[in-house]
C-alpha cells in the first residue's frame, strides 16, 4: 500500500527536518521553506495532510492553509506554532482553522503522530486513539440522570488519586464538562435547552452520557461523550476567545470550556454534528511538556 | 509852716511809695523766681516723661506723647494749670500703660498657647526630634525620640543624643552635627540603617541650627524613620524593573521557543532512532545532555513568560487559609515531612481577600519551598545532637486594611548584603539547574497584580517573607 503523504512547511530548517525525520517512519514526507514554495508545488493537492508553521516570512501559515483548503478541500490541514496559541484563537475562528499543534520542549512527538494519524484517517473519536502504546482504558461509566453525575465524579477523583496534581482543578473541570453535557447539550427541536441547570434530571434513553477514563505512561485523561452533537466548532472558538480576552468575566457562557482549557493540559473537542460531542481532557505527569497548550477541535 | 506841713506829707508819701516800689520789685522777683521754678519743674517733668517713655516704649510712642504735650500746653506761670495739665497727661499715660499691660498679658497667654501647641506637635511627630546644645547634650526631645531610645524623656535630658540612639554607629553623625554648629547650615537627609530586633530600620537624619547673635546656640536633630518608605520604594523599583524586563522578554522568549523545540526534537529523534543517525554510545550520551539542556532552557523561558504575562487574573473573594493549606500540601520536597509547619491567625482577623487563588498559590508554594530548602539546609549543617527542629510558621494578621501573611522559617537566613538582591530576576543562591532565580520576581509580579506587597526580613536565624493583600471589604 502506498504511504500517505505529508507536506511540512516551516521556515526553521531544524524544525522542519526534525518533524520530517520523525514522520518519515510512517509517512511519505516533503518539506517546504515557506508558503510560496509550497503553493508552487504542482502536487499540492495530492498530499493527505499539510502541516504549516504560523509565523513565516511571506504568507502567514493560516493564510496559506486557507488557500490550500479553498483549492483542495479534501487535504487535511494543521497549524503549528511555538508562540502562545491563545493569541491565535480569534484568527483560527476567522480562517476556519481548528487544529494548532504547539511546539513544546521536549517536542511532543506522540501527540503529533496521534493528531496526524487521526486527521488523515478521519477517526477522531475515542480517548484510546490518543494514548501511547502502553495506554489503557481503566474505567467506563454511563450517566442517565443528574443524581449519578456526582457519584461518578467522586469515583473518577478516587481513581486518579495518585496521578492528580490538584484534585480541586480536576473536580472543577469534571463538574463543568458533565454539567454542560447534562444540561446544555440536550436541546429540544426548537434548539432551546430542555433542562434547567442544577435541576434534577432524568435523561431519555438516547440522551445518555458516556464517560471513559484512561491512562498511559505519560498522562491520564477522561473522555465525556454526549449523544447530541449540538456544539459547533465556531461556537467553541467564540466561547474560548471571549474568555481569553476577558470579555466573559461577567457571565458564565463558555466559562466551562475556557476553565477546562486553563486547568487541563490538553483539551480535545470532537464534534459529529447532531450525533455526538466528545470532550477529552488529558493531564501530563510532572508537567512533562513545557510550552503552550495546543488547540484541537475536530468537526466532522 | 504850710510848706513844712506839706513836706511832712510828701516825705512819708515818698517813703511809702519807695516801700511800695520795693515791695513791687520784691514781688516781681518772687514771681519771676516762681515762674522759673515752674518752668524748671515743667522741663524736669517733660524730660523725665520722655525718658520714661523712651525706656518703656523704646522710642516708639515718643511722638505720640509730644503730640499730647503740644495739644494742651501748660499755661506758663499758672502752677495749678500746669499741674492739672500734667495730671491729665499722667492719667492718659496711666491708661496707656494699663492697655499696654493688658496687651502684654494677652500676648503672653498667646505665647503660652503657642508653646503648648508646639509641644503637642513636637510630641505627635512620629519622627525622633531633639534639640542639643554645643556639647551635643539633649536639652529638649520629643516622645518619638524617647521611644526610639526605649527610655523615658526625663532620663534622656542632658544625654549625648548620638550615644543614646540605639544601634547608631559611633561617630556616624557627629561630623555633620559639628558642621551644623560651625557653619550655621542645615545638613539634609543623611541616610543610615540600624539593626533592630525586628529587622532592619532605616532613618534619614537632618539638622536645623538655631542661632542667636551670629552664633549657633542649639541644633535641632530630626531622625525620620523611613523604613516603610524604603520598603515601598524598593518595591516600586522592582516593579519598574519587572515592567521593562517584561516587555523585552516576551519577545525573546517567544522567539527562543521555536529553535529550542527544534533542538530538543532533533535530539529526541537521534535518541529514538539511533540507527538512522548513525549514533554511537558517546554520541547518545552527548545528545541526552542536549535534551536535558534544552529542557532547562525551556524552564527558564516558561518562568520568564510567567513573569511577563499580561493575562488578566481571575479574581474571586477567597478565604486565604485553605489556599495556604493547599499550598503546604502541594510541596513535594525530600524531607518536607520533617518540617514542623503551623498556620496561626491573630484573633479577629477575617482572612477574606479578592484574589486569584491559583496565582496566590504560586506565591505561597514559592515562599514555602524557599523556606523548606532553607531549613533543610540548616538541618544538614547542624550536628544531630543539637536538637534542631526545622520550622515554618505562617502567621496571619491585619495591618490597617491589609491582610498580612508572614512566612517565618528558622533556616539558614539571608545575609544583609544579599537580601536586597533576592527580588532581582535571575538572582539565585542555588546551584545552576536548580531554580531559575525567577521565583521571587514572579511572586512580586503576582503581588502587584493583587495590589499587594511582598517583602523580606532576615535576622537572628529567622527569615520572614511577608505578603500583604488588601482585605476584602464587605458591602
């Protein structure tokens, strides 16, 4: 079988070769120094994925990827940067880009590979895809009513007792995400929320929430899946962005997602519109990777 | 004999006339004499009044007296008139004296009040004030000066002002004081520091000469306690430094991040795929060092970015005690379990502050880690039999509208020549690779975000870092 191909665009020779060296183990890799060079390639549309740095002389990474997307909608695109990803969230929203890999020290190769793989295969759902080879799912829950949510939360905290840096933060993150899934994601045909926050709720059989806990040698994580898929990529970006800019200080809208992004090392949001939404959080042991937090939102 | 008879009449008549004439001359002379006396008396009185007035009024009211004298001049030759004229004059002078006297009494009272007011001002001053004579002996002092000396006012009178001032280095200020006596000029703002039991105190010294007839008789010495000012100004300098560094490093740190991730990533590849890169064992060892160094550099960058971060803190009204407790639990140092730590709170303190708990925890963890390392190092230095117990005390108190959290340890302490540098970015006493030297800079920055302060004192084997935060005022 022919190897899938990836184009890497970065003005920093060392970085682009480093990424190429690594990905060549599994893919056919071509590199370019800047957007101009990449755009001139006649085979641009044949790549399965284009990975581009943001800050380059000439065309910026997001402009470049936007052009690629317009010309070749089937090509998957990912940005990467060594800069603060928070500063690019608004840009990501306006350019329709939702995956920004962060260049960390040490470089997070396993994350890079996971992202590239899941994007090319279009298989983004499922926490186990984001685990290393030694990773495993340790527990699964299904929540059918609000009364169960609290018990599950305490159970997860106990499960990760040894791993968790700050149980307060994890508790908060779990509360926010489960609350969102329980009350806000469930909507009636008119698009209004069916359940009032913190009220006692009995979900319908098709509204259940699935929670999966997993860990590997580097990290531990939780995946929360609702069966609604009402969240959209633009909504997520909008909510995160306004909180980054301090515009959401006075209200709660989007606070959960923002806080989750602040307190968890990784936040991955997978959306299958009108089918399901998966929110995955990961925390690395010993703050393994230093650098900024990436942005991963996959909308099928 | 008619002639004879006529002659007989004429002779006595002539005699009588002569007698009369003589009497008239006599009377005239007596009158002239009396007039002379009166005029002499007038002159004498006039002169004596003038002199009296000159004495009493130092010449100021002389013109006025003359005016009165010319207004109603005594009728010459008329003694009664003369006397009544002088009597009138005398009465007016008496009333003048009385009014003058009243005024003097009034002025005297006002001077007394002023004196009392001045004394009150003298005593209310928080700065030590004393007046010394040319032998530098105290002739007057205020309460603050006595308090600095830790003695009663009466015990200090007559003492040498520089000898009774505690901790003042000998002859430090005698030169300027002597100069003030000699040149009549004030010396301004000589700064000096003393070691008090509760830490260093800073003073500013000024003299004000009081001179009389071209000679300095006394000198006022002012000892202003500028400890708080000094701490605030130190903090301001620190924040100004931080602001400049902040803008600079954000750019640098971002730019460094990119090549650093490349260096690290390449080295990681070489380690994970040695055969691809033709690596031998020696090469692998070096590459491992590269990964390690890149890691260290990134830690510094991360701290630098933390220092310069502009992001808004998330403020909530928080009870600070659980935040401290949580910070204590978050410290995972080898030997931390041997340290006796304790949180105590002064009575009636409500430890509620409007803060970003996560950021404050960063400060507390930093201070507690520093304290722990200090006590553990001390523990390693003293022989076991000496019964050294490593201790960290956290004391919560209130200072005006501020909550104070003092972290005191009995560790190795910070020497006075080093304590002024500890807040400088990159200042570190630890070996390379252990700490970036940015911890306290970041703490300072976080305290600034909270409109609070952070300062350090170290003396007598005790080191205290105090965090001051504005107390939450309930509506």
